[in-house]
């Protein structure tokens, strides 16, 4: 029976391989109150520049995924964003690559964006506010749910992603809003090579972080209108 059973199971695996995996999401966000001087209308009207994500050693390859996910989340939240690649192009075009590098390396050492360089950056970009994103942690594990006749029928991939996001005022050199977020995603995989798109996970978490307090007025009014 082992041979026929394996054939049947293999058939079902091939059939189910074309199905969309089921995702289960669990998110948690902690956010500081947005400063009263920063209005929702201002964030929706004036462009907000994105700086390159701060990454731990060994995770630099995640930067393009998370950058695209963040600009997509900003667009979904109706916040005008200047993508990271455009920010970098404008900085490099003005010969400020070294100053930008020193600004970021200084942040990595001290947790502060130095005011003078930040003011120059804001002037170059023509924007008052910049978003500084960062990756705190990423982890994934595969869990076999059950096995029959030597065949692993279903696997769960559990992904944990932790992000942080800061909004800086380039004129004052102050952080005017900060958020940290964590998402756990469990997906049922019928084939181990199936993946959960990182940019999709990142976009959902970025959006939750942006809408939680940064755009609280807008979010609350939208919920009111829906009700």
C-alpha cells in the first residue's frame, strides 16, 4: 500500500501546489503620540522624504524590499512620499553623499540625526519631514504539521518581522513621532519552496504603524464615516 499511498499523496500535493497559501497575521504596534505641531493635512499635502532603512549586519539585502513596501504603505495611507532611490539620487546629485553617509553612520553610533546635516538634507530635498525606517529583527522557521507514509503533507512557515519608524523634523532636528511594530505571519505551505512575500508583510506592518497615531485623525474620521 505504500506505493499507491505515495502516488495518491503526491497527486494531492501537485494539486494543492497551485492553491494560494493561507496566511494568518498577528500584529502589535507601539507608538508615541504625534506632536501637535505636525498636522495630518500637512503630511498629506507636503512630501515626506524616505531615508535608507537602518539594517543590522547581514540584513542589508532586505533594504530594497522594505523601502518599496514603505512607499507603497505611504501611498495607501495618502501620505506623499519621496522614495529612497529618489532621495539618494537628489543627495548624490548635489554632492552630499559624504554628508549623508556621515549623518547615517552618526545615527548608528548615537541614535541621533545630527541637526546641521539634517537641515542641509531637508533643504536639498525641499521637505521639512523625513522618515527613517529600520529593521530590528527577522526570523522564520518551518514546522511540519503531520507526516503520512514518509511524506510531509503540510508545512507551516512562521515569519516574525520587527520594524521601527521615526519621523524627523529637518528644521528643528527633533523626532516628532516614533513607532515600533511586530508581525507574526503563519502560512500553510504544501510545497517548501512556497514563500510569503516579504514586501507584502512589510507593507501591511508599515501601514499599521503609519495609521496608528501618525494619521490617527484621518483613521478615526474614516472609521466614523464607515459606521
